[in-house]
C-alpha cells in the first residue's frame, strides 16, 4: 500500500472563524497527523447562554496517539481560542511564535494548567521537524503581530498553508511579507496551497496600516475635544498608531478594557511598542483636560460588556464622555454585529457625540487579501492545487473561480469534514470525517443538539411554569396546588390561576394514585393540561415542571 498525503478541515471551511485543519501522511491506517490552528467563533443571540463555539475534534481525538502537534499560525481567537478547552483531550505539543506563545500561556493559566513542557516557541521564519512533516514558518502581514504561513514539506509534496494574510507594504510593526522566500518556494514547487478566502469579493489591494496612520493623524489633528478610539485590541499596529497620533497632537493616551491591557503587555514583553509614550491609568486621565486626552478602548463591535458600551451608557467608573467629544471606530463591522453596533452609534450621536467610522472616513484597512493580493500570491507560489478555506461557501466558490482564472490545474472545493487526498494521484475529496460544533455551556462542552440548549431556547420563547401538588396517603389532592410561573404574558393573574387550578383538579380527580406508574401517568396528564390551558389563555406553551408531594 502506498503512502498518502491528506488534508481535512474540521472548522473554518464554509464559515468565517473556528479554524481547525488537519494534515496526515503515511499508509492508510498508519497516518501521522498534525493540526494547524484550533479556533473559536462567537455565538449570537439565537443561542441563549452560549458565548463560544468551536469545532468538534472527535475525529482527531480518536487518533491522538498519532497526533504529532498543534501548529499555530497566529494569535487571533478564531485560530487559538479553543486551545485551553480542547487541548486536555489531545495532550500534544504546541508550536507557536513568541507573541502567540505569551497569549497561549495566559489562556492555560486561567485554567490552572501548566503548559510549559508542551509549548515550544518557534522563532520567526523558523523551522520545526515533526517527521514525516518538515514545517517552515513564513512571515506574512495581517492585522495582528507575527502572522505566519506554513510551508509543510512531506515525502508526497509541499503544501503552503497561508493562514490569515494580506500584502501590506508598510505594516508599521513587525516584519514585511517574506515575498522572496515565497517566490523561492514557488520555484521549488508547491503541490497544494490552502488559502484565505475572506476578501475574495473585494477588488484592488487590502491597503496599508501606514495609510491608516496618516489619515488618523489628519482626522485627530482637527478634533478639539475628548477623543475615544475603539479598535480590535489584537491589532497592535493600530494600537501603535493611536499612541503615535496622540503624541503628535499633544495628547496623553489611556488604555481602557482588559484585552487592551493584556495585548499591550504581551507586545511589550516581546519587544514591540518600545518607542511609544507611556499610557496613563484611566483614573489619572480623569484629571486631564478633555482636549489633551485620547482613550483607546475595546468594544468596536458594540459588545454589551466591553469598555465602549459602558462608556456610552455612562456606567464606566473612570471614563466619561460628553457633547462635542468624538468616538472613532477604527475597525470593520463584522457581519452579524450591525444591529448592536448601529444601536450604539445612534445612542452616541443622539447624545451630541461625533461618530467617525469606516463608513465616513478612512480609519481602517482589512487584514485579509483582496483580489490583487491573491493574484500576487498565486503568481509567486504557482500551486498545482488550490484549496480555498477561511470563508463562507459563497467566498470559497468565488475563490474556486478565481483559481481557475489563475490557471491552477487542480482547484478543490471543500467544506468541514471533507478528506482530500493530495497525493498520490489527482487531488480530490475522497472521504468524509465526522465534523460538527461544540458549544461552551458555562464551562462544559456540549453538542449542538444538547438538552440544556433545547430547554433554554424553549424557556426563552415560551416561559416557565411549575406546579406543586400535595397528595394525601389516600391519593386525594390536599389544599390548592402551588403555582409558579415566569415569562408568561398573564394579564389577570387571579383569573389565570383560578382557571388553571380548576383544570388541575378536574384531571387529578380521574386518577387513583396507588402505584408509581399511576403517579407518572398523572404527571404526564397534568403537563399536557397545564400547557393546553396556558396556550388557550396566553398563546404560549411554557416549559412545565410538575411536582407531586406525598403527605
């Protein structure tokens, strides 16, 4: 039997976020595996009580003895966010560059796991050898420090896994794209490129952080009162721009929000942000006149608990804004967040605060490749096979068309769970792995169709009712049932309770409670009656709990 080279995405193909990719090499049944990235996505309001969602790693957990390591491309949550939740069931080595490693350590620290002996720090443009995989880190540019592509060499051929990237000629912080090495890799020959599809519909180039800096300085120079900048904490180049513009306009700067402080500290620890002015504590910033201060804060997506939301609601203990101040949203709107973000912006404008966003001024560039960036990458790498990932289906299908335009001989379209045989033979999907989502419910991982989530959706839509009935030893109802209900649109409570008691009595009278089976039958009958009565009175079928208490 011949050795084979396989690729299998478990997350991030058919959706943006939650990236998890597997590569395997060896004889069928004897494969060695590596995992690239292990990310999360964030839940929306349709799943009450859930914040984080991540790929179900069950397929690779079954093969964990043959998993050589988790290789991380960069530190965004959609690439590393699930690591502390899923690693305990994998217990393998983790490879990351210095900045990513600092943030990984913090995640494990929160879980009280000492990861030191498993975490291997890789220098920029460094190499790791996980036989039969030889992996080289290639420095790229993106909207976070130390983004990397991976050249994965195997006896079956070379794969370039791009991770998240764009081509930024002036990234301001960190190295430029290592284009010379990418061109060399192209000349050496690339069997397959696994490539970011996020901005495939956007024409031209993604743009540079330097251009944003010039524009921000221009805007801030003309502002007279307090300035609040909301941005993604992970975009350290944008953070440095805020510091630079504050200094140039004669202002002090203050960081607001936990993740701003965390990323600032991590960047400093890794030798970045060395030449910036020192930020001041928000408590000290209160004493500074409003035309001399800039706040850089979290909450650019209208997150309810983030700093900016608390500032706009006037519930932040240290930061106060007033009429004629300015809030700059230096970020893009992530699809799905429009509603809460516009609500926040409307509130600010209503209070007389000027709002500047990418809709009105040039205050943001994307971290992903537009069409011209993609064209350049394809011209450098010249892959035999292209596999679009990191996109919804519409992005990936458009990227397939683009790969045909670029004359790639064998583009392959995938979705989560597809197993692609890259070698031997023509690359194609030849099998399916079980894939799905896990929800972090409290601190427990549950399946998508778990009872806890079904119950909570039911509660949020229909309300809750509890009926406690005291029963004498002769099986008679003793006194009135005790009724509790929440979330029901009851107008006349007395009338509702009276009618419900009647319905309960009528049903209970038809049962003689001599055995456990009879009790269970009564409980089922009462559930049906209570829900039916409530539906008639309110239009809701509440989640109903019946307690029978023998006295």
